[in-house]
C-alpha cells in the first residue's frame, strides 16, 4: 500500500495548534503522556494474553524503553505492548476519539482567559499530541500484537498526517520525536540529556508498574569494544497505595491520579483506606475536581482499577462502588482474589460486597469532612457531583442519611449560596412543621411560580430544586429528621395552620360564601380537574393548578412519558 495522506479532524487540528504554539512553561509533561500510553498498552497486552493464550505475542519481557540520539536530536519512547492496527492508528491518533474535546477546548479557552496562557497550559497534557510541544515532527511505528503488518504514522502537526504499512515492525509501538532545535538560552528543556529524562520519569512516572528503561549514552571511544551498555531502570515501580502514607507526597498521588484518571488536573481529594483482617485490601481513591462531560451518558466508563497483590487485573471495575459514585477514580488492591477473577464473579462475591459498602461509606465520610474543614472544596465538589450523588438518595437507603447530610440545595433564603437541610431546619419559623420545596427548570421559573406567592409573603423558606432527579428523591426520601418534605405545588398546603391568621370558623364561612362560584368553576372545568377550592397559598395570582399529594407532578409525568411508561 502506498503512503496515504490524511487531514486531521477539526478539533484535533485546534488542539495541535495549541500544542505547537503554546509558550508553555511545563513542556516536560509530554513524556508523562507517552509513558502513560505505553503503560496502558502493556496492561492491555498482558490481559489480552491472559484471556487468549493463543494470541501470537511475546509477553515475557514487557517494558518501556527510552532512547536518546543526541546527534539526530530524536527521543524515542518504545513499548512492546498491544500496538495498534492500521485502522486503529487512523481512528485513535488522527482524530480525537473523545467526544468531549470540543467542550474541553472551550473550557481551555475559558480557563485561559482567567489564568493567562502561561499559567494554564502548564497544568495539563493532552495525551499523544503533547509530543508536538517539543517536537516539530513525530513518527509512530506500531504493530498490533497478533498481526503481521505494522503501520507508520508521521506528522509535522500542521493539518495532515501520513499512514503507510510496514512489513518488519516489531510488536508494540515506538514514538520518535524529532526535537525542535535546541535553545541555547534554556538548558532546562534539553530533552537529549539523560539527566533530564531521568528526572522527568522520576517525577511523573515513578509508580508506573512496568520498567521504564534507558540506555545510557555510549562513550564515544567505547564503540569498538562491542559491549552494549546495560540499560538502567528509571522508575521504582512501587505501588503508592502500598507505601506508608507519610512517605508519599501529594504530588506523587496527583501524578498517579492523572495517569489512571486520564485527567490533566489535580484531584480535589485523595482518599486512602487500609483494610486488615480476613479480607485484606488497600484502596487509594480520588475525587476529581471536575465532572466529566459524559457523566450522564449511557456509556460512561465508571469504576476504579482492580489490582490483586500489585498486579493490574482490570480497569473500570464497577462492582467496587455504587453507580452514584461512578465519578470516583482510583485503585483497589485486594490480597485474596484470584488473578482470573471475572466481572461476573465480582458482582456476586460477598467480600466484594463488603468492600463496596466500606468504600462507599469512606467516600461519603470524606465529603462530610470536606464540608466541615474546607467549605470551598466542598462547594466545588457539590457543584460538580451533587446531581449524581442525589441518585443515591433513591437507590441506596443504607446511606441515605449520610448523603442527606452532605447534600445542599438552592433556597429562597440566600440567593448566592445553597443551604443544607440541617441549616434549613434550624431556620424554620415557629409553628412551621414541614420542609418546603418546589421543583422546576430553573431558579427563575420556580421563583415566578404562583405557588411561591404565599410562601414569599409569609417569609417561609422554600428549597428550589432544579435537577430532574430532585423530584424523585424528594418523594422517595419523604422526610428529614422527622420533618416532612413537602412540595409547594402538591396537595392542600395549609399555611394558615402555620401562621394561625385565619381561624377554622372564618375558613368555613368563606367556603360557604364562595360555594356557588366554586361549584360553577368545577362544572366548567369538568374532566380537567378533580376539585376547586379556596386557598391561602396565593397573594397576587387569582388561581393556580395544584396536583394531588399523590399525583405525579408535571415534570415527573414528562419523565415517565419519555421513558415510555
Ligand atoms: P488517552 O491515553 O487519554 O486515551 P492519548 O491521546 O494519550 O489519549 O491516546 C489516544 C489513544 O491512542 C489511546 O487511547 C490508545 O488507544 C492509543 N495509543 C496511544 N499510544 C499508544 C501506544 N503506545 N500503544 C497502543 N495504543 C496507543
Ligand atoms: Mg494517554
């Protein structure tokens, strides 16, 4: 097959432009990205071989290798992992497979406006393309394990790339960076220096579980001796979760998070847990600082990584945390599981069930701590993940109270910030018996609702709930600390009982007085309504439609209809 030239997809091109032109203080992370990809590729091959022993692949010495050629000014990162087929290279490298990239670019622009280009880009690496920060040409040679032909991909990052098939490619992938010209002013960015490479690997990739090797430069005179110098292993390969806590720095934890979370930002919170006894395991979990764009899509990849005694077993192990904690990233390393454990077995395993319960409680108690110790961090967490956590109020009755304790909601009390239920209850007026809420599309549409009039008039606080899930959990939960949760739009709300303005006698008298009107209205609207009654809930609007306490609200009706029920 001849060499073919392709155009980068639009988003890919935008991203590349950012890489190429960023005047960017921390270019070092490109190596972290390439090593991270190589490590993933080795994990994948190991697993594939485990499941399919007939796979024609060599797995006895899986490793990553870094080669420096000072003369040619190239830096090569090589792995003997899973590799990619011709089609995969086109799909994975030529496009940005990740559908959230547009959103990512937007976020990037926003953040740049806020932080300035310098401050910002230094914190992230966008995978493979970050190579273009330091190289003006990148060549990737790869062969998928089990296949005979390889593929060469080449690009200068400027709009097009080429693909060709290659007959004698070794198994795995090598990425050759043709480094940009040396900057004599800035020795810090000399990526042909073994010292520099050693330092970057130590800093960003020390925990990688595969050896990262580098062949030190041959002394120019030793060429004829014929002895190739021994490669040195640059990383310690020590599992962070197995090391004593005070020996591991926050930075090290954060680098691990970036590797497994495929995120370029620091996590919001790091959680460690050590379980001893009959079923031993260690967990290192992270709460991200940002909700992923696809958190609510059907194919969101949830779950932490599962290891057994330091050996990687599977990614996205969803059995270890409930669905409403699907955004949590991390590693769980269990001592007593079989290396061949399957997802089906995990779903039914009693020990796994115990782990899930313990990990769930640990995550929730961490959020609780955050709430008391660091309001800002908690606020970030809830803004990003509150909506998904509320699903737990419906599905996890065991932890309902713990979730309610860390939940907060917009309220008429304070426009600028949310309130907890505890704070709401503390503010309840004398004689107020219930916790009132109203659901709707937006804060504004709720506040304009006629249902709100009487509450506003009487200064009674109402929670303003705008997530689709709110209606469902509020119904399912029913009460908080003995106080009923009542929708302002449902059933008879007797505010007068709460502020005792109108006596029962007076109410009866009014009912008699208006009996004719009410009867006439009911007749006119027959079929559309069940009942017409006088209400104390309105102050400005003459009438409003209310559903029965047990009826579905309009939003719920819509939801069920959308679900085809
Ligand atoms: P990410 O690692 O977050 O998926 P990257 O841009 O780093 O994004 O890589 C894109 C994809 O290209 C990877 O998901 C992987 O499928 C493929 N890839 C990259 N490097 C390698 C490699 N060394 N071996 C095999 N596949 C790779
Ligand atoms: Mg990557």
